[in-house]
């Protein structure tokens, strides 16, 4: 809206400027088209000092009929500024001000009445004085806008004094001080020209001319739009900014709402009778002088609305009675108006104005231009505990508004006073002529508390101390009612008070031997105490090792004993030790004259201590195997007895569990109690009995052949499958073969065990092994001390056993691998490489199928493909025979000729060479022998392999 106002307001000035521009354009163009030297005054000359100015009288150069000179015209002065003044009463002057550069001349072109060109040629000289005034040109002047510019001089000797040239006039509203400050607020629009003289300390001076135009101001109004309520009187001042005050405001076009009016001073008022939006174009004129009157047209919008809705809300919704925060109610109208709105307010709620709060009002005013007003309710602090209270403010009907939907707001004043409570709730009766003492106590607030009687009468003979002790000896009989007040020590807003009403009867006691009160420091009396009930019971936990009784006689002078120990009425007995189980306590009351006694009994049952059984980790047991069960009992020290709850699945003797059948074995543990401890609750433990291990697999494996030297030593390989480490015994035998009729046995075998290229173990004579005792205990120790054996636990993976002769010896040897543990961890592959000769020196490999079911194996004999691995002297055409005992069950020369060639290839075990042999068979558990020879009696290095096939 502000931008639009500026555009509309400057419309008139644009028209004037455009017309003036056409005149200037004609003045600029015509000299070039028709320029001819003036016949009246063709040439003017003058000399001006550098940086100075000069003014010439042009009155005689315009020609008849004295219309005045015009210009300058193009081309304009190149080194300074020229300005021609108005033609007033036949007198007209032109002023030239040099800009201070090094030029020596400049030219100004003017026009006479007949458009003849008058040339004003200026000679610029360095002197006669060196003083130069700056700035060369002044910033723009704007009518009505404050202006300030400091003139300075140089080239002479400071200080400098500044003054106007005689006959020179500043624009109205400006003044020049002697120290060169040109300031003020221009009040006249239009052209100006004046000269300033600057004089130095040695009276050297120079003249500096300035010329220009005081520009039109920029006017604006505020506000540019207002909203009023139909039928409600209002008043609104419209202020004018910019220009020379005072300004006048009138309606130029459009219309204000009916019932309203505008003064020239900008005061808008009245009572709008019609609703709607009204646009009036206001003529805003300032008081600046100059050509004509300066004004702008500014749009002004006035909206007449129906009465707005008024609502009310409160925040915060609740405050503390004694706190710093207040309830702030905000009354809101739905529109921002030029007039104030007086809203009627009703007050309600449980809080009382003046008593519980201050700040309540009957009306609240929403100011002009605002949309809301607030009402502050300030709670009044007090010290009396009370309920929370509400302050409800309601918008009531009134003039100039309607009541909105949220017409009521409820604020809550939270009571934060401290409650002081007095105990006990009631007081015991008193006996005539007998001493009486009762202590009162107070809670809440800040101690100490002061006690006073604030109503009623104490029993005659009794008094209440400030500390709360009611004591004395009653001297009158009757019922006495009184009120006690306790006052705490809280600072402001305290102190706080609490009261309690009491009735104390005073009577003459008969000679009695009864109790009026019996209490224990642990457990609960059963039944509840009554003076005429003689027998009671109480149960306590095992942790309670003693009990004390508080006994009160009906007659305070009566005698009391607890288990034979005298106790004063109202006092506590010594601690009575308790044993687990039954305990009897006797309370005997004897009248003051000894004529009567009464016995009360208390049967106290102290619980026994508890104990618990905790099972250890469940054993791992399979059918036919044993494990160990463990359980820890409680503190009684009695033994924990474990029995089987599943006799068909498992049995237990002591702590040894034996698996009988697969299934879930459940064990039960019991521990007896004693005089101090209860029997432990039975604990159970369940676990699975696994089936017997009968997994079909390759078991012990061995290979016999001639052990030579170099590449023809015996090399045995095997693979441990699964994910668990497995303990095996690897043996290399030679001397013991002689007992079986083997000629030329290897006299002293040396055994090395590798994992890849890393040697993991080695042995020459088995008895020299570090673990030879464990080796002997395994049952796999060799028969001859010169034979070698390695007992090792190996992770799953491939291993190689190399058998050589100690000292380079040769002969028939055998390499063997035996399982020591974990039958479920299989040996999935065995192989042996060595020299295949003839006769008894062929290669003989043995293996055992273990478990309860059949196992499929592939047995291979390879020779030619070893040459690809760099092995020299390979067996060119191996022949493979497989025996069960002495019976040959299969044989193969070239694997592709066998009946299972396709299955062998599909399983991934096909030999790499067609002359190599392979047999695939499913074998029942038992021992088997594979014999490798050379077809046609050939010899060479070969390898025999046995694979377990899934």
C-alpha cells in the first residue's frame, strides 16, 4: 500500500516534470538545428580563479521585449557548473562555479529571446589567491528535509572564515556559519544560486559559487487505512510526513463513509452509518513556497465493520495463592479498530474479590488500534488452609461489540498454605486425684510448634505447656471439652496453624485389675485388644528375635508384670527373646490394694528360617552313559537328597546319573529342616537323555607300503570334519610288523604331522613323547619302543602325516589314525602316498566303517595325475582292489570303465586321468582293505584315498 501511495501521490509532479522536460528537449535540440550567434550579445568573457566562481549581469543580452535569457544549452560546461537565475524586474544574472581541476578555460552557451546563442567564455587562472573551497558541488536540497554540509577550504593559512558574497542569497530556511557549516531546512522549491567567500588568516580569499534546484518533497500519510465500527463514534488523526509543515489534507476524489468528516488539519471523526469499504483519494499539500502549491494524491481506505466479537481467555489457568504469578485474563476483539472498545465484565467463582484477590474490574478498555486488553487477578496471600478457589470472569453485553463463543474464563487459585495436624486424635480419660500426663505433637510446617488452648476448658487441675504437654492432677469430676491450637515457626507468609478438639472425662476409678491398652512392637494382635479379652496371639517373622509390649492399666496405680518383670502402666517391657515356633508371654495385673489379679496371655509364633536348593549345571548324558548332577542346599546343614522323577529314562545313585532311554530326565532335590529352619521347597531339574552314538562314519584308518627315501617316503593325509576339535592318535609302525611275517620291516620309523606347510608335531620313539602317559592310557600306544606315535587334539581341517626311516632307513611301514573322542566329529577323508612296488611291497590301505548304519565311500588310486604336481616316477597305471576280510568285493583299473563312473563324477571325486582307478560303494560297518598295484607289474609313486560321501 505504501508503494501504491507513492505512485498515486506523485502523479501530478510527473505531469509537470514531463511538460518541463519537453521544453528542455526543445531547448536542447533547437540550437543544433537553428543555432546562430546572438545578434544582441554574441560573446561574454570573464576570468575566474581555479576553484572559484563568478556572477555576470545578463540583463542587456536577452533583447526586447525583455523575456529573459534561457539555458545553459548543450554542449554544457566541461569543467564547472553554470546556472542562470530568473529574470526579475529586468535583472538577470548567470553564475559559473569552477570545479577545481587543472583546465584553463571553459564555455557556457545561453539563448536570448530569439534563440540566438550567447557564448560565455570563462578563463580559469590559478590566482590571484591560492584558497580553494570544497566541495565543488553541493548535495541535493529537498524542500522540508533537514540539510547540513560542512564547507572546507585549503591552499591558504588556517583558520578560514566563511561568508556569503554581498548581494548573494541562500535558499530560504538555510544559514551559513562563519566556520563553514551550511545547514537548515529548505522551505522554497525551485532554482537557487549563491556565492560563498572563504578568507584565510592573512586575508587571502576566494569566491565559490553554488547553483542548483531545491527539489520537491515526498509526502506520505499515516495511517493509510483504518477500520471503524458501524454506529460507534470514533476520532482518528491522519498525520503527514515529509515536506514543510503544516500540511493540509482534503478529499480530492472518492468518498468517506456517510456520517464521517475530515478537517484540513487531518482530523477524521464521526459515526459511520453504513458498512463497507470506502476509498478516498486525499489531496495532501505542504507549506513549501515556490512555483505553485506542492501536493500529492494519497489513497486512504476506511472500512466500516459490524460490531466485532469479544472473547476472553486466561493464562496461566492456575496460580499459587502465595506465589509471584498472577492470573492474566486476555479480552480480545475480532478486529483492530480506530476507536477504543469498552467491554463490560462480570465476576464470579468461589474466590471473593477483596478477600481472596485484588484486580477485579467491571469494565476493560481495548485501546484504539489494538485487538486486546488484559485484566490481572492478584491472589491475596493468607495462612489458613482452604480449598482451591476459582475466579470466573465473563464478557457481558455492551455497546460496539458482540459477545463471542468464549465468553467466560475460569482461573484457579491454588491453596498453598501448610496444614498443621495435632496428634493424638483423642486423649485418654483421666482419674480423679491421680496424676495425668499426655504429650501432644504437631506435624506440618516448620518446628518447633507452640501449643495453646483457644476454646473450652481444661480439666480442673491440668495445664497445657507451650511445648504440648498436658499434665497435672484432676481435682474435679466431669467431661471437659476444649480446643488446642498448634502454631508453627514458618516465616512469612506463615506462621501456620492447626487445631484439634478434645474431650477428656475425669472420673473416680474403682479398684480394678484390668488393662486398658496392650500393644506390641512387632506383629498384630489377634483379636484386637479389648479390656475384657484375656488371650491373644501374634505371628512374627523369623527375623524378629525379640518382642516388647506396651501395657497400660485401667487404674494407673495398679501393678503390672510381664513374664514376671514389673512394668509401669503406659510403659514398655524389656525385650523378650523369641525362639522359632511357639512362645508364651504372661501379663499379670494386680489391683492397687492387692485384692484382685487378672492374667492376660500372648501366644507369639516366630516363623522358622527358610532355605532353598539350587541345582548346578545340567549334565550331558546319552543312553548308556553317565553324568554328574549337583545341587546346593540351605543353611540347615542337612544333606540334599536327589531322586529321579523319570525312572524309565534315567536313574541316579548319589550324584551319578545314568541314561536309560532317550527322553526328558527330571531330577528332584529335597532338604529336611530342623528346629531353626523349615524344610527347603523341593527343587527340580530337567534335561534330555540323548540317544546312543551310532553315527555311520569312517573310523580308524591305516596304510601299509614300502617306505623309501626322497619323494618315495610314506605320506598319509586325513581330514577332520564338523566344527569341533577332535583328539586322535597318529602312529607309524615298522618293527612290530615282523611278527606278522612281513619281510624287511622299517626298523625305526620317524613320524611328522603337518597342517598345511606347518609342522604341528613330530615323534621318533613314542616313549620319549611328553604325553606318553596319556598316550598309553588311550590304548593306542605302539608295541615296539622304536615305533612312533602322536596324541593331539586337532581343529577341523586337513592334516598330513609323513613317515620316513630314521637315519635314511627303508622298509615296509604302516601309518594309522585312531579316534580318541567325539565319535560325532567324523574323519571325512583319508589318503596315503608312497612307492608301489611288487609282491609284498604293494600299497595296502585299511579303514573301518563305524556306527549303526551303512556309509557310502569312494576309494581312489591315483598315479599319472601326480606328475602334474611335480612328483617324479609316478605309477603309470594303478590297479585298485577292495577287500572285506579275504573277500574281494570290488576292483577297478581305469575309473571310466567302472559301473559308477557317472556317480563318481557327479559327486566331484572323478580322478584327473583316465588310467587312474576309482570305486564307489555303500558299505556296512566293518573293516575294509584297499590294495593298489601297478597294472602289468609296473611300479611307481601312487596315492590311495578313501572319502566318506554324504
